[in-house]
C-alpha cells in the first residue's frame, strides 16, 4: 500500500433492529412465496427498524458496540466515516449525527455513498488516514435503513433488503498484521441499473415523481446479477494479486450478502469450501453497506476467523461499484 504505518482492525460491533419480517409475512403483503424468495435469493427473513428509529440510531448502536470491543473511549476517536445509501438526510451527514450521539467530541466526520460497496470504500479511506499518521483512531460504520427506501408494492425488490449497521475501529497495528490492501472500482455505465431516481438535483420531488413512485429503489435484477458474479471474481483475484496471495490462501471470505446464488458462484470459481465463506443472508437479507461488517462480526463471534487468517472482503452495488480488501487477522 505504500503506507508508513501498518493498520489493523482494533475492534468491531454490529446492531440489527429486533423486528423480524419473514418471507411468510411478505406472502401476506405481496404476490410472492417463501419458496420463490429462498430459491432465488437464499433470504428467509430480514430485520426492519421501527418507525422512530433511523439509520443514525442503528449506526450509533453498532459504533458503541465496536468501541466497547476495542476498549476505546468515544473522545479518543479522530474521525468517523459513515457509509450509507439510506442516510437520515441528504445533509447533515449521518456521521455528524453519530459523532454527537456517541459523544465523540474530538472527531471529524463525513459520509460516503457508493451503494453496497460503501463499507469497503470507507475502510480503504479510513486506512489511509491511519497509515499516513494523520489520525490514530478512525471509526468506520456501514449503516442502512433500506426499509424506508424500498417500494413495498414492488415484489421484485422489496423482498431483498433489510436494516442494520456494522462498525470497525481502525488503529495502528504491528508489522505483519492487519490490512494488506484494497482493490476498488466502478463501472458508471451501469448507474441506471440500480438507483433511487428522484428527490435530488436531477429530479426534485414533485407530485409526478411521487405518483410514479420514483422515490424508491429501482433495480434491473438480471444485469446486476451478471455484473456481481463477474466482478466478485475479478475483485477477489486482483486484491490477492496485489498482496502476493492466491485463492488457496483465503482463510475466510466475507462477501456482500446480496444473493446466495452470487456467493455460491464465487465459491465455485475459487474452489473455496462453503465453511470458509461467511453466509448470513438468510437472516438479514441485503443490508447494503452494513452487510460485510455484520457478516464479519458474526464470523468472529462464531470463531470462524482465527489469528493469522487471511480474511478477504468483497462487495458490489449501485454505481455500479465494487471493492475488495485483504486482511491478515
Ligand atoms: C432480483 C433477483 C433475485 C430476481 O431473480 P431472477 O431469477 O433474475 O428473476 P426474474 O427477475 O427473471 O423474475 C422471474 C419471475 O419471477 C417473478 N418475480 C420477481 N420477484 C418475485 C417475487 N418476490 N416473488 C415471486 N415472483 C417474483 C418475476 O415477475 C418473473 O415473472 P415472469 O417470468 O412471469 O415475468 C435476481 O435478479 C438478483 O438477485 N439480482 C441481483 C440483485 C442484487 O444483488 N442487487 C443488489 C446489488 S447490491
């Protein structure tokens, strides 16, 4: 990475709201079935935030759990980066709301929006601040309330997404441990395949945009699926090449949880046994930029990640964007 200081993940935490919406609940709301959703996506249920809860509230809980895990006080955080495609508001930045909520009195804060790849981009950005010596403790959060953005009358998208948040604290590590490298990219020509069309400068809110339901997530599932399968392959290959490693070295693969079939195709491509690939899409659906840190936290809690393991993260999403990271745990 050309860094002057090694950077490690010093702690992690996550939070999902307690309310569970199962596929059977969805059967009562739209024309769908548990078997269709499970077969096509692997999702069985997802979590939904209650009305009074928003993205910054989920982010706050994940951040506090992360700081507890790291044993670091909020006042010692230098920077907070929140990745979200469903922020509380367009501005102020959700990171500023989190800064206030956790009492991180000495922290700078900003948001990043690059769809479901957000956590990997935020991790890469935060890493540069620690590697350069500018900051000691950088808190990176992926947080989403996608239940507020999906069109609950559109069966092709509403069954896919869920709410949640995950966080990681970046700090200086010892030589030989921590973050090895990243591979980030976009293919902006596919921007129209996954978008929230209205409500900003291009298409301000109007009676027409409301009637046409343009304030909700729009997705062309098939081309996004094809993109995801292709890009997981190249993003994992490229980050391994950059770090001088090969697929056999992967201890645990933590893919973005968008579709079980996409994850399975990655396992087949790299010949990685399923037990070395973290899958929790059945419980949470696609939580966008929260999916990788939540999956990582659960992999740690289940003892799947051991000291010295090569952990590879990979995600893709709106943009169309993609990113991967390699970490020696
Ligand atoms: C969305 C996705 C699951 C749809 O699966 P698919 O196999 O491509 O299914 P299709 O869109 O071709 O739809 C097949 C049929 O199922 C129907 N269908 C769609 N959603 C349905 C649902 N929830 N329940 C029942 N039937 C449904 C369609 O209307 C279609 O019916 P038709 O053949 O009569 O027209 C899949 O394309 C996907 O996962 N894409 C990637 C999405 C993704 O990862 N997005 C996030 C990126 S971060």
